[in-house]
């Protein structure tokens, strides 16, 4: 599988990142220049309100709406985090790590938030879900700092390994390496990309994360409530950190400053791939040059067409997405209807898996596949859908088809859903659905024609109009054009342009320059 990353940076839209697999668009990420509440950012929050009924608190982190912190997102060692915050703020904490800090007891999993937090308490919190719709950010105080190969978890001693690393010997090897190099009172999560990596690479990544923790404690001392203490990397670097592998062949960037940042980061995390980072210099927009813009327009919207003639209908609500699979004009004989339904459903399953990643759809997704009567076909479809979604980095759960033939998926949502407007405003009606009356169109043309010929004394005029209007002007023995000839003493050339909308017209002089009206 060949992977490419196309990065489009513009002053008005921020940075848009397209991930292509075998030239097909599978992910689209957009980062605004003023996005101050990205997943992973750590803020010094102030508790504004305790909600015992929800077992949660509302926290001021500087957003226009208070952020939400549930008891289950506090983390077992929240008391240790509160203790560290107090001693750092009063200046009595001199160490950079947690070697001498005595950890507090874990909080009760079934406890109440009012027993742990109270109003105006200062607590470092991490953005777990960005502001979506009318809701503020969702927070966690179970802090973690992600690197390329490992994730650093303070106030813990556990070393855990990604479930995607299957080999028992490899899991044991990685765990022994990390246990020998990690600092005390820090836990570590070993990521999937660590498989096959040596001590030097893991240690370098861990040292980088420890330096970030030291920076966090240094900034925490001077931080004011609702200030950002430690920021996550920009979106481009985050994606490279999480998915960059030897399968990548090209990374194209159209902004020189961002190109330097991306190249230096790739050189740092994977020096062998530095040469694949290219600066795009052509005049044509980068997304159009690589065919991304066309794929975006075809992939977003209510209806998504499939290659075999079938199509999907995608409907959205606040927390529920419904996908209906239709066979369209796909033809099958009565004898193999079941087989045809399976083929259409498998084609749809592959595209649905892509659509979920592309649009970053989260919450509950209900898919209405074409009915199949054989249990083995339903089982095969279920297995194929799981296989198609194996590369999805968002946490998700797929339930087997219900008795009504519906497949339900829950998918983690941490950012607003990617939305691209695929419909364009009609240039004729300007989106109103109404155009000016055709009966006065010729009056407008004649009025402008009179001004051009009599007031501006232009010669050799060409009138460009829609083919329907052109046919009307030129038709008949005493056509409108003949009448103009007798009235103005000039022959008006009428040219039809099929791309014009019905009421559009333009005048050009003898040099084929448009006459502005």
C-alpha cells in the first residue's frame, strides 16, 4: 500500500491535511490557525461548579463555555496531581521529576466528585474532546504525554503494551526495555509502532517526553488559571508522529515555513524518510494538482456513488448517523440476487469504513445494508466490515447485524465532524431559487446595447448569450437582430455560449475585450 500526505496551508483556511492510500483519499484533517483547544493540550483549570447529580464538575479553561470534567475522567491519582500543583505553586517543589514525591492513595472508582474537588480549586486538565457544536471541551485530569513510540503517564508505575503487538516474545522484550529506562512514579504505554525498535530509539523518545514533563512543571509554577500550560504539537506533526511508516512515498507541502517544520520533524523521528518531504511550487492549487479537490467534492454530501452503480445515502443528526445502502442501477438476474446483494454490501462496507475516517464521524452509526437471507453471507459481511475498519485509529465497536439487518457502530469522537460544502450557489439566482423575469431580459439587453452604440460609439459589437436566448434573437424573417440593424445601422454579431446561465449576457468589442457595464 502506497501512502502520501498532501498538506495545504492557506492564511484564511489554516492547514488542511489529506492522507492518500493508493491515490485514494482516506483522511482529511483541518487545523485552524487559532485552534487553542486541541486534543492533548494541558490547561490550568479552575473548578467553577460542582454538579453532584452528574457526578461531574464544570471547569474554566478560558473557553467561552465552561469545560466538562466527569468523575470517571479524574484518574486514580488525581489527589497526587492536586498535591503536586499545590507545592509547585507555593514554590516548595524543587525537583523536575517525581522521584521524591510521595503518591497519594487512588480515589474510589465509585466515589463522588464532591469528595475530591471543590469550587475554585486549581487543577491541571487535559483536553480529551474538542468543543463540538454548542458544547464546551471535555476534560481529563488523568494526564498523559504522547510520543512516537511511547506515551508517558505520570503518577503511575504500570507499563502497558498496545494490543496490536501480538508476539509474546516481542511484548516481553519491549516491556523489559521500558522498565529498565523509565523514571520512578511514571507509567509508560508502548505504542504499536514500537514493534521491532531498539533501546536507543525508545530511550530517545522517552527522554523527549520527560523533558516535556519538566517544561510542564516549570510553566505550572507561573501559570494563571485558565492558561495553557503545555500544548500538543500541530496537527501535521501529530499525524506524522502517529502514522508515519516506510509505506509513505511522498509528503507534499505548499508553504515554505511549514515545509521546514515538517522536514525537520521527519528528520528527527525518521531520518531515512527525510527525502520524501517535498516543497510544492506550482501555480495550480496543490489539492487540484494531486486530484484531492475532485475526491473531496465527490466524497462529501448526502449521496455517495460507488463504482459498481450502487450508492450510499448519509443522514446526520447531533449524535446519530444513518447510512442507507442502495443497489442503484446494478442489474442482477433473479437467480443470483443473494450473491449480488453480498457484492454490493461488501463494496458499500469498504466505502463506509473510508467515509467514517474521512468525515471523522463519531457517536452512533446505523447502517442499513441490502437484505440478505443466508446467515453465512451476513457473517461474511460482518467480518469484512471489521477487516475494512482495522486501520481506523479511532476507538470503535461494531455489533453484528440485528434481526432487522441493521449494523450498529459506535465510534469515538474527539473533534468536530469534518464538513465540506459540495453544493455551489447558483450564479443565476444567487441561492434564492428565483431569477429575474425573462420577459424583461430583452429590454435589459436592448437598453445596454443602446448605451454602448449611441453613447460610447462602439463598433463591431458581439453579444454573447445562452443558446435559447440566442435562438430567439436570431429566429424569424424579421428577427430582433434585423430590427437592431435598422435601428442602429450596425450588424450585431450574436454568439451563443452553452456554459452561460439563462439570463446571462455579455458584450464584447471588436478587439474581443469585454465591455464592462
